[in-house]
């Protein structure tokens, strides 16, 4: 199974190619498109932390100088990594007011970050690089419009039948997830990485306490009943103590029994582990291995 990490918001983070050289990482979510269009014709905005050169397309919040990222994506692809573009994140105001705006947003993302050369009225923030898909890390205000966006994106995917594009989501563990439940029921996800941290009522730490509140099984049922029962369910975890709200970190030794049980209870659905986030994992070494390396070992046990 796979290890997915978020990249783009790490403190003093190294450039993307550093993480693409890590063999323990399979999927890299570039975060974030953190400003959403409010009307048809509005451009979204982006933030990738200390990366990019601070320039934006005039009159927008969309970064235009992400040279480290456009230089590094080919390296990542060469090394077999799946590179997703993540929408949302902590700072985003994610409200999709109408279906027209949802479809505009999907078109913008596709023509700007999908295969190049389709429609040159759109910018190419990563130049001729194309991402492998789009991740929905919708933390608030959401709920409306995401199913429409995803259906629109998938109609674009169908124009490139020889290429594979993915849709993923990072709901909070509380059910039903206010932001993404509608989208999960009504549109096709490939990966669902649940944030089993920062929410006491259902986080992975409950597994350690054996109190029955860790709700992997409930999420498995949501996926079984969803628009894509074949979607893969990942266990989302903080990659270090500091990477999440206090008290939600699990050591590798604590993760092992959780993964062992649920990987074997749900062998087809279990997709792997998602980590928030890449730099925190790098800075969290235990017995000479960083956190993501420990996770990769656990998945291969
Ligand atoms: C997939 N997205 C996240 O995991 N976001 C996230 N962890 N945000 C955050 C929330 C509280 C403290 C630190 C980071």
C-alpha cells in the first residue's frame, strides 16, 4: 500500500525534489490552491509556503513564479511519484456558490494544471507540467459544489483516455463530514485519506485507548455505499508531535497494530497511510528512520 504526504506548508521546507527522492513516499499532495473563485471568471489563488518567488498573475492571488515546483515535478514523475494538486487547507475560504462557479473552477484547474496546450487563455503556473489529479482538503464552509466540480473534472479526464488522473479527498473523521460527504456520495473518488487527528471523538488515538471511537469501520461503510465503492481508504496521521493539535500523534510502534488490524480486515479497500506533512516527517527521526520510512515499513510488514 501507499504512503501519501502533503507538501507545501512545512516550516522551512526543502524543495519538492528532496521528497521525490524519498523511496518511502508514493503520492505527494501539493498544497494549496487556497483561494477559491467567487464568480465565473475569477481566478483562484495559491500558496506553497516558502516556495515560489512571490510573484502573482497581475490582479490575482495565483502564484506565477513557482520555479522550484515546475523544475522539480519532472524529477518526481521520473521517480514514479504521483503528484496531486490540493485545494483548500487551513487558510482557505472554501465556498462554491453555484454550479456554474463549480464548473468554472474545475475548468480553470484542468486547463491550468492538467495537460498543457489545451486552452492558452489559461495560465500555466507549473508551466508544461501536468498534475496527476486533484485533492480536496476542504476544511470548512464546504458542502456545496464539490460533486459538480469532480464530475466536471472527470468529464475532462475522459478526453485523455490513455492517461490516468485521480480525485482524492481529506475529510475530517467525524461522520458525516460536513464538507465532503455530499461529494463522496455523488462523485467518484479514487483515494479518501481521513484526517484521523485533531478530532477527539474519532481520532486514531482512540484506537490506543480501545474505546471503540476510532471509526475506520464506519468510514469503510461510507465508501462501500459511495459513488465509488472501489475507492481506497487511507489512514491519515500527523507525521510528528508538532504537526497536529497536541495529543493526536501516534508513535510508529502505536501505529503498527492499528494498520495491521485494518489492513487485514479490509484488504481490498485499505489504501495505505497519509501523513500531514512531509517536512514534519523528515524532522521526526526515530532509530535513524524518519516517520514516513517507519510507515512504509509498517505497510510492508
Ligand atoms: C490534510 N490536511 C490537514 O491535515 N490539515 C491540517 N492538519 N491542518 C492543521 C490543523 C491544525 C494544526 C496544524 C495543521
